[in-house]
């Protein structure tokens, strides 16, 4: 199996003989050392998995949220919940992480079908997964076409692309967003190498992106996040491409902490800074980036390393999981509908409603 075939989130129907239905998640906390699945059967287990980043990445969290409605219905059936309790449990799933709008969008898409019954809810959750997979393949082609057309070096040699965090099959229903574009370039033999930022503090780049790239033999370097700006300014990168957790109506883009520094370096170097995200990540109800709720995670994630304290006992930790890149720094937004260029004088989300 290549990482293209990975499915981070799958539903397992109730088996004969009493086994309850479950949501099967690739345990992303164990990668790259072990490829294990974690089967969750309750709302509490699902929320714990989302909070601990067993399942992570905006579209994958969205898919988990869609199936989370089904999981809550099945648990409610076993435990005799009334409708108010069921709605409250679904609301807890919806609020498990605050920044990626996909979680809210997917729960809100599936929850109205509760009255229609579990098969209808599951069909809608399945549709979310199917559509995300299709969107990712479309984005891959649009993004690769755009880069090959717009990056002058592409006329002479394969491209050197920088990415941040993990936006691959693990973070989505499959294939990936920004990493899908990178896969597509590799598939067309138009990719020289990838600079994969390690992505402090939880190392989604070093652990997950690098693992996906290794599965497919895609040449890459893992570099410290602090190396990214220098690598860009030295001219070693042709373009940066990242994913998004929420894109506000003015194009401001929340993504993994560290992203805005890459965008600033790209602007200084005059190379494209590209965001690839499905339209489910565009939140026209959020006016600007300052309206996006940025998840603040536990201090220990930055004060410790692998469970061992690295900062002095008197230090406090500041651990925002995301930052906001101003829309004016986004050269192009790739969605399943095509590419929007800021250089064409439009905000990247213009016309996406
Ligand atoms: O905290 P994470 O690992 O869920 O953060 C993930 C990111 O920031 C991704 O770049 C984003 O969700 C896009 S995934 C296609």
C-alpha cells in the first residue's frame, strides 16, 4: 500500500454477534514508527482522539465529525439518550477543536439528517469523504498546472517546493491538498525536491509529511521550521504551498503555526506562496483573520520534549496551534473549482460563495 491509498477515517458497521459500530482512525500520534488504527465507539473517545491529534488536519477532522454524528446516534441508542442529550453530544463533537471550520461544516451538514435515521446519516458522511477525495485530486491538477505555468524556473527544470505541516492523505479523506499538488508534480516528473518543515511542536511535517513522502519515494529534506525563511531567501525554493484550517471572507488564512513566516519570506523573495484547500475550508461567515478562533494548546507541548521537561521550571509556554496569514500575502488559492490569483487583483476567495 502506498500512502495514496491511506484512509485516515473509516466507518465500521456493527458486526453480527454484538460488536458496536465504530470509527476507525489511523493513530497519527504513533507515526512514523507504527501504523496503527484506533477504533472509537463513543463520543468521549472521539473527542479525545480529535484533541490528542490521533485524527488531525482540517478535512480529516471534518470527516470524523460527520461520522461522529452517527457514532453519537449509535451510542445514544445503546444508552437510551433522549433527543436533547443526543443534540448536546453532537454539539460537543462539533466543538472538539475550534479553528478548522471543516469540523463545524461537516457536523452541520450531517446532523439535520438525524431524524431520517442512521443509514441517511452515514450516507451523508460517506458523501463528505467521497467529495473530499474528488476535490483533492482536482486541486492537485489545478495546483500543478498553475505552478508549472507561473514559476519561471519550471520551463528549465523540475520544481523545489516548500511545505509546512501535513496536508496529505493523513490530513484529508485521501491524496491531500497541498501535498496532493506535490504528489501531482512528482507524478508528472516535474518535482525536484520538497522542503518539509518539521512543524514544531508536534512535528506533523517531520513525522507525517516525511512519512508520506518516503512511502512514495518523493525526494525531500526535513528542515527545522526556523530554517524555512533562510532556505527561501537563499533561492533554494521555487514556491511554497500549504493547506488551511479556515479561510476568512477577505482571504486571511489560518493554518499551522509558522505559516505566516513562510508567507512573509516568500513575499520578500518574490516567489509564490500558494494555499490549497477545499471550498469547505472557506468560511464566508468569518469576515477577517482576526475573527478566527486560534486554538491555544497546552503549555507542556512547548516546555517539554517527548515528556521530558526542557525549559526551566519557572518558564511559561505560549502554544498557539495556528497563525493567520494576511490574504494579501497569498499569491494564489487553489480549490477544487480552480485557482484564484491575488496578483489578478482579486481577493483569493472572491466569487467562491
Ligand atoms: O493541528 P493540525 O495537525 O490539525 O493542523 C493541521 C494543519 O494546519 C493543516 O495544514 C490544515 O489542517 C490543512 S490539512 C489538509
